[in-house]
C-alpha cells in the first residue's frame, strides 16, 4: 500500500475534477487537495512543478505527477489495488462474469470523455461568462469562442445528448443495476455519470432530463449519485493545502522506479525519440499550444514519463500515450 502523499490539483467548477473526486471516493483513497484557478496563470503547477500542461485535474503520488484522467484512473487502480483494502474501478461482472478492464477503459476515454462530453459543453450559458474566461478558453481551444454560434447550436447539442441517453436507456433495459452489469459501479458508471450530472445542473435542461422519456437512465443516475454520496459520508473529507506546500511535499518525495513503466525501444523508434533525449508532450486536441518539455526517462504503450524541472525541484511527469503527441524538442527544461 502506498504511503506517499496523494495530492489532487482541481477546481470546483471543473467537471473532470468531479470525476476524479468520485474515483477517489470509490477507491477509498485519502488525499489532499490544491484548489487552483479555473484560468491561467496557475503558478502552483507551471512554476513550482515546471508542468506547462494546462488541463485540470492532475494528480501527484509522491514525486510522480499524472496528467489526464484516463491515466490517473488506471494508475490509481494499479497503485491502490483492491487487495490492499481499496475499492475497484473494474469490478467483476455479475453472474460469474469476468472483468471488462480494457473495454471499460476504452469506453470511458473514447465514448464518455471524447463523444458524450463535448455536446454537454453547449449547455453552458456561454453568453453570460466573463470576457477573461472566454479569452482563456479560446486559447485552450486554439480558436476564438463564438458565443452566438454556441447559443444557436444548443438545440442540436441537446438533440445529440438525447440520442446518447436513448442508448444508455437501451443498455439499462434488462433491469441491470450498473452500465456493464458489474457487482458494483465501475469506471464506466463514474465516467457517464459525471457528464450527465454536470449537464443536468444547468438551468433549462429539465426537458432533456425528463423522467418520462428516459426513466431507466434517470433511475441509474440517481443510483450512482446515492452511491457516491454514501461513500462521501463514510470517508474523511480531503484536506486542502496550499500550492507551495504541495510542491514542497512532491519534490521531497520518492518516485516510482522507471522500470515500472520501462522503456519500449520499438515504440521509441516508431516515434523518433530516444531514452534520455529531450522531448515535448502535448494533447492532440485542446491544449496543443501548451507542451510540457523534459527528459524522456520511460515509455511504453500506455504512458510516457518525463523528468521535468520546476522552480521547487525535479518531478516525474506522466502522460497517457493515446490522445497525446510526443516529439523531439530542442528546448531544455533541466
């Protein structure tokens, strides 16, 4: 069982932060929180840790800092296993069925995060948001946000979400309790729940989340919410700490041996990178203009690890392979 500090960087209005909040509750992992600004700058991350990656949340376990929720969840499952008394994100199926680990990971990343979530963002009242926030999110997207166009397309987004919820309704039509008919909620349930619960929180969505049209989906949504609330009531609340204190804890902690991830020379050759070389890693969609630069120390088919130098010391920064680009960089951060 890990005794290293677990520190989550998040902010309250981030739906993906709530996804990881719920994962940590389900896994029963004590942790600390650093609440950061919804907009740049975030010196707690970019300055103290040297990580330019700007999407939230990120999570540190000791000196290892994990970016993107897809890698965070798989790492938490690996480093805090059910055999050590923690919950699991990949419970066995009912009726003696096995664990659909790979399928649930793919479903969470490529369906819930990449397909279901985007139309839900059009439920945001973009026209009422501050100009500074719109400027920040335009920089993240790499293109200006046209609030009038977003408002005009809201009906299309609602119709798209309605169709998605019809699919969820179909999945639940055999009276199963959880989406993949597991013994307890899985990552699939957490990943769809956070999108729909977030979307439902906006004004004017009552018709979209109509109990009469999607009764099974609404029952399931309430069931997952009740499960999460029960976990919250039975666990100590996370302790909030300042970014400087968090950075000092992280740089003073040990990191996992690089051999845990290893170095796949075949994948490195395909990518045109080499062990010990200077590389930059960035998302392939939003946030492409914010690459993190560091020394390549580990690489496999799931993740890439860089040594990154921040003002408070050296950290090991982990990114998932899927959805991220890895390129040789001429700039050094060490």
